[in-house]
């Protein structure tokens, strides 16, 4: 589907799937990229709140990545 659709943007978190998509020239983003875009467009008030809720349902994210995402979102 991503190859067949011009300017497709696939949402992938799995590293193997991301690598394959990249090798095929398909644009990708992940869940965290979607969350950052939602904050940028004022669709959500806080990335930090969303990340906390995701962690409560076992979404795994390293502290390093979490800090970087919050930095990008200009949140502490």
C-alpha cells in the first residue's frame, strides 16, 4: 500500500518494518512522531500526559527517548 500510494506516510514502530520501508523509499513516522505532530497542531495539550497514559498500558519507551521527545515538545 505504501509503495502504491504517492506520498504515503506509514506509521511504524517496529524497527525491522521501519528499515524495510526506508529501503523501499517509503516515508515513515512512529507513534511518537504522531504525538509530536498532534501537539504541534494543538490537538493535544500535553505530550507528557499522553506518554504517561501510554506507559500505563505497557507502551515501552526508554527514559532517553522520553526525555528527547519532551525536549522537542518543549515540555519538562
